[in-house]
C-alpha cells in the first residue's frame, strides 16, 4: 500500500526536481534513517520567491521496529520527514527546475517568469565532518551568475527547461514561443530560434529527442501544438508539425488509409 507524507514548506511552489548524486547527510543520520535524494522546489506568487533544497528521510526497518518495541507506534509518525537545508532568493516565479552535473559542478537551473534562466551551485558534503549534522541547517546552495542567461527572453517568461542526455546543453522555451539552446561548457553560449508566427503563443514543454540539436515542443499554436525542431537544419521554423486530428484525417482521406503501424 502506498503512503503519502504531506509537508508545509513555507511558500507556494509549482516547480520541483530531484537533485541526484549529491550527498548531504551525516553518518549519524544515515545510521537510523534511509536518506532519499535531495529535492529542490521553486516558489511562485509569493512576495519573495525562493529556490529551496530539502532533505527527505524515512526510518529504516530497524528504527521502525525499535519504535514499536518502546511503544512509539507508527501511527504517531509520518512515513517521511523533510528537512530544509538551504534556500536562495529567486527573481520572479520559478516556472521550472532542472538539475545537471556539468563542468565539474552540480548545477540547479531555474526558468523564471522574469524571462531569465538562473543557475545555482549545489555543493555536496565531502565527508562526515562537512556533512549536515542532525538538526543543522547547512547552506549548500549558492547563486552562479550567467548574465546572458539571466536576460535571455527579456521580459517574457521562460516556461520550461530540459537538459540533454549528454549533459552538455539545456533547452528552454518562452511564453512567446521562442526556443533557446544554452551551452554547458566554458562559453556558456546561447543559440535561439525566434518565433516567426504572428500568434506568438507560448511553448509549455520541451524535450530532447536523442540529439542536442533536436527537440519536441508542446504549445498553444492552433492546429500544430506538437512540433519538432532541429537547430542545425532550420534555425527559423520547425522541421515538422503534428496537426489536429481533423486535418490529419482529411489528408489521409485524400490519399487513402494511413499505413497500419500496429
């Protein structure tokens, strides 16, 4: 049976990601608890928004048995506890978060309603002496300024983020339908595909398709919400669009039934 653990985290949030492969718990804490991967959250619609790191832990089987033995029933405890490790102020609402290990660093990236992509360094604990002691609030989160990224879409919101499988590129999209590829190398360069449609409707989600230059997007453009883009082939328009079913059906009615792909 699945269990749900609810936690109040001080502000409204709508962005979430897992910060993998970053250790930030003392050996003492790990002895009695199963330490889960760090979780990053991003605030929105608050007087001041934050990017925050949380450490979720849950009791080990031995710990649960000890609680039963000494009369501390499981009904009085939550299946998971959440500790806040650190937070950093964020400009605008946090619309999306992505974590990536690149350039020898652990980076947490955010898409902001102010139109920028903001970067934060996540510092792991190297040993028990450096690790968060039980009840301590370490600060493993520090802003990492990339001026060109922070003014990426000027005053148009950045809606989404995706890190490539190679961990060398990030792609993001704006509320006016522009795409941008951000390099995770020493140049930290930017390449864009500007929205050439008069509608200038938002792109709501973006995904890499196996190569750093090719992405799929989902947006609000009528008749072609799903689009495929290739930065190396066409830096102005999508290479293909998936039309509405009515148009798709009309097309195949003219040429015959579509092939059976089952």
